[in-house]
């Protein structure tokens, strides 16, 4: 704290910027941790419930129990589109579901839209972590370079290169790099961790989409 308080205005601004990056990054890390954990846990419980249930309408009536799972969003969108197709076909020719009007393709598009929307939601704010991880060391390096320039300027004015003259300026300069690394390292680690977890959830959504469409197609084939 003594080194920071005695730093120049430019170095202080750099440190303030890096501190802001770090605070926001940790807020995002905590938020994404709970979001991803809830999504993973509720997705597992939803899939157990999905395969134990025999009817889509029974699943739809209980889907609010798994509100944080991205799979419930896919189910709601797919089931809503399926009901529209069934109602439309029933009015037109009395059949339960027809492939002539692209019923399955409509459901597939609804599931793809929901998947893209959920991916966007899950990846929200991760860009800031990536930005913090990639730019913070360079911002800290800028503060270090500026501090060293100031230190050499002081040496030139005093005409002395003794350790007592040089050390405070060098310490002031290096602390900027240290704070930059403190901000960057957790952000990079968290970004990679969440990217992996989200890829797992994306694979689960793709698998659910395939299974949902298979069920719909079997329903069509049985009519």
C-alpha cells in the first residue's frame, strides 16, 4: 500500500483500471459458476424425469421444476411448435401429424433457435473474461514501462544511481505488472473452465434435440 500511495498518477490510474477489471471479473466468475452449476444439475434431473415420463403433456406440466436447465427451454420450444403443427394438421385433414407440411422440420427449426439462444445466454459475459485475460498483462506492462521511465528520469535529475534512489521507482513500476497478472490469471483460468462446461451443456442440448426429433418421427411413423 505504501508503494501504491507513493506511485505517480499514471501508474495509479493503471492500477485502478486493473483493479476494476479484477473486481468485475470475479463478479462474473461467481455468477457464471452458480449459473453453470444450476444448469448442469437441473439438466441431469430433467433428463431423468423426461425418460421416466410417457407423455409430452405430463412433462410440460412439470417443466417449471427445472427452470434453470437449458433443456427445458428446448423442450418448451419444441413442444409448442409440435402442438401448433398438430392443431394445424388436424384442422386441415384430420390427421394427427403430417410430414407434407414440414411438421418435423418446423419442430427442428424451433429446437435450433432455442439452442442458439441458450448458447448465447450461457456464453454471456465470457468475452469480458477473455478480454481481461488478454489485455491486463499489457496494461500492467504499460504501467511498468511508465514507472521505469519515471525512475530513470529521477536518476537523471539527482545524478545518483544508488539503490536508495533506484529501488522505489523500480518497485513502483513492477507492481503494475504484478497487479496485471493477478487480474489476468484467474480470468483466463475461469474462461477456459466455463468454456469446457458450456461445451458439455451444448453437447447435451444437441443430444436432446436428436432424441426429441426421433420421438416425434416415431410418433409420425406410428400414425
